[in-house]
């Protein structure tokens, strides 16, 4: 793979890596209905799910604002010229993916869709292999020590080291 961009294939995007399993989960839910246990816990899942959806959307908006602030593309198929380490990027190297995952977990909880949580597991593995690994290789090749310093201080998903 050339190091001019992180991804060269149309399917190497969040919408495919997480969207296809999400749609499969909806079909599975229709064919083999699963449900969270009844009672207080399921009732608590609704506001928790809504909260996670709001947190997810907020992360995506804040990450996109940081990209715009530094005039950087959000599409990993386009070259980048800067490492962004401010805003939400100071607590997550992948706030767009993290926001999307929070949003999907929120949907699963709020709408009683356990299949979404089940298929989120292979989606996360695919995200690591198909999306994150090429991006990290690209950024390491493009920015070297600057990117290594960033990865030494900020976790891939959430938190500072």
C-alpha cells in the first residue's frame, strides 16, 4: 500500500465496517428476535441508550470541528498534513470511531436490539484491522516521531497515558 493515503478502497470506511453488521443485526433481530431481560434494567437501558447516542453524536461533531479547524479531511482516503492532538483528539486518537460506537451501543440499548451489540464485536475487530491499522501505519510513515509522541500520550480509544 502506498503511504500517500491511509485507505484506497471505497469500503474501507466506518459506514461499511460498522454499517453492514448493523444492517445484518436488524435482519437477525427480525428473523431471530432477541430481547434484553425485562424489568428495571431494560427500562434503565432506554435513557442510558439515549445518553450514549448523544455522547456519540457529540464526539463526532467535536472531532469534525477539530478537523475543520486545522483544514484537514475527515476522509481517510485523502492525505492529511497535520497531526491533530487538540480537543477530543487529546483524549482519543479515534474520536470519530468512538463516537460511532457509542451511538450504535446507544441504539442497541434504547431500542432493545441485542443483535447490534453482538455484531458490534466483529465490527470492532474489523475496525482495528481494516481502518485503524492502515491509518496508524500511514500516520507513522508520514509524521514519524511526532505521531509516535502523540500515541505515547493518548490511548487509541479513550484516555491519556
